[in-house]
């Protein structure tokens, strides 16, 4: 960098995006932990009560893979935000975070509402 040139100041995130990123991080980590717990418990939840022949089932592995993909997408967002050279990459990372947050929170909320409607009101 030449001596005369000032370093480019880092632009701060607006408060709304910072809150979205914080909730996205927490919701993604919580969802991935729940998916891992379900994956651990799933082989034991079977119709037959005999001993399991395999340590894991394909359905349990699908839960682990989904949890891994969630965490990897979270890491991808962090990398995009930290190395965003243009405003376009930064906006892409922020919108990826918002979409992931919606994809994690909305099904969880729908599952909760469904449980309330079918169990409590039935």
C-alpha cells in the first residue's frame, strides 16, 4: 500500500442486520444441536424392540448431514462477511443469513403451532 493512501475504513453493519446475524447464529447452532440429538435417538426409536444390527440408520445419518450443512452454511456466511471486498458480496452474505434464519425458525414455529392445535385443542 502506498504511503499516501489511507486504508479503506470498514463499514459497520446496521443494527438490524447485526441482530439478524446474532439470531441466525443462535438459531442455527440450536437447530443443528437438536438435529444431532434426534439423529442420536433415532436408531433407538424403532417398531421392533429387538437389538439393533447397525449403529446408525440412514435416517439418522440424514439428520447428522443436515446439521453439518447448517453449520457449514454458517461458516460460509462468516467467510463471505469477513472477506467481502464488494458491497455485493456483503449483501449476499447478509441475505443468505436472513434466508437461513427464516428456514430454521419458520418450520420450528409451524411445528410448535401444529402441536398446540392438534394436541391442546383436540
